[in-house]
C-alpha cells in the first residue's frame, strides 16, 4: 500500500530530529573532551603556567616537536678546566686579588694561558662564579699573629695546660673575660633619596657603657657581674671574691689538702690582669691560680663564644637582657665551646700558623668540623 504525503512528511521530520539529536550529542562530547590550558599544565606540574602550556602547544602545532633544540652559535668557552682551576688557585693564594690583577696575570702567563691574548673582566667574574668563588668580607690578620714568638707562646700555653691535667691533683679550668656594651648604640644604616646622604642628629658624647665580667667552665656559667663603665682592678677584685665564694665553701677557704680541687683562672693579657693587687690576691689563694692566654689567640678562649651567643631580647632593659642571656646558656653550651677551643691544640703543639680561626679554613672537610 503506497504511503501518503502526510506519512512521508512525518518520516522526514523524525529523521531531522534524529540528526539534530546526534549533532547535540557530538557537541556535548566535544565540550566534555575540551580542557583548559591552565588545567592541562596543573595535571603535568602544579607550577606550570598557562603561557608555558600555550607555547608548547603552539610549538607542536607549527613544528611538530616538543623538545628544545640544542644550543648552537656564539663563541665557545675561552678557558679550559685546567685554566679555570689556575684562576681559582690565584684567588685561594691571595684572597685580596682584584679582577684586573687576575686579567694581567692571565695575559702575561704564556704557559697555562698560552692561547689567551685578551680576556674581559666579566669573563673572569663568570669563571669565578662558576667555580663557587664569591665576594666576601675581608678578614684582616695582623702580621704579628703568627710570629715565632706567638707560636712559641701558644706551644707553652698548651704544654702548661696538659701538665695541669697530668698532675695528680684535680684541676678545674675557669675562663674569665670582660665584655662591654654601649647604651647609645644605634643602627649604622638608614634610608634617604638616591643621591642624598642619610643623616641623623646624635649626642656629642659617645654614651655610657655597661661592662660584664663573666666566668665559665664545664659546669656552665659560674658568675657574671655587670657594672656601669669599664672594669678596673678594684672591680676585678670584687668579681674574683664573688667567684671564690661560689667555688670554695667557707670551711675550706685558706686550706690546701690532698684531694682538694685546684682552680685555674684562664684569661687574656689586659693590663689590669697583671696589676699588683691582682697578683697579691692570687698569692693569698692557695687553691686558685691564673694562667695567661697567648697574644693574638682569642680562639683558645671559649668565653669569646659565650658573649657572641647571646640572643636579642626585645623590649627589655639591657641589664635584664644580659642576665637573661646568661641564664639561657647551659653547661652543654660551655662544654661545646671548650671542646672547640681545644681542637686548636694540635696546631699549637706543632707551632703551625693559624691564619684564620674560622673552622672551614682549618678543616676543609665538613665532617672534620663536626663537634
């Protein structure tokens, strides 16, 4: 039976509706398959930006590649490995050498640098940076520091210390030093417009000082007494009396019997340590003696690290901050500083020059610097 016009029209409408439905499904599928560049980058690496993803897609679209091309063109390296090592050796031998001096030495050397006729300062600077050489604050060492007299004094100091330890009586070493703090200390740097100097009005006087005398041993901080102004002989005698009261019980004072602990005060060579009153004070103490440190040898005095170990206490008066700093330092800290000072004993016994008392200059291997 032949179909009528109405049935044909109905079939056409159904087919058109089916096609539209298929197109909508395809468009919906395409929408689901789409992904934003930012989301694509985050799937690969969280910090990958949208612009980098776009450049990768663009590179793949135009050149059909995703890898970078090898570096070509330009001038090759001027110096070889051996030549760069020679430049580093110049700096190691003379830390104060300038780039122009290195430049002149390279051009003049027709041995290692025989193929170098000219070189810029920027190239030398890049070579040094590539070999981990950087500008640093210059540590100035007095020429008397490693003289024969000083090296011999260090040897005698270590020998005397070892003799104390070898004797039958028990000796306890106590390290004493004074440190001063300026009440009017201000910051050295401020701000101003470029080309104009930063200035500030200050009092004409330098300001008052608070000086603290302290004593440490393997037992920790034994005594600390701050005072206004510098220490002198009278104030030092007062400190020594307070230290004696802490070390020796009242019933043992003035006595020297077998088995009693002997105390060795170790300090530097400041003038009032050699005064007559101080010598008379030690002569009256049978169980307390003093030993002087060699000149130019602060690394042998562990109390130097005591003063540098204080932490800043904000919104606190200076005297309270000084007392709080002393209380925060324990016996383990003092023991570590004493062990660190004793690590220089082998160099002192061998009368070796100690150019710089920084650990990395004496022990280049990091493991050897571990306490």
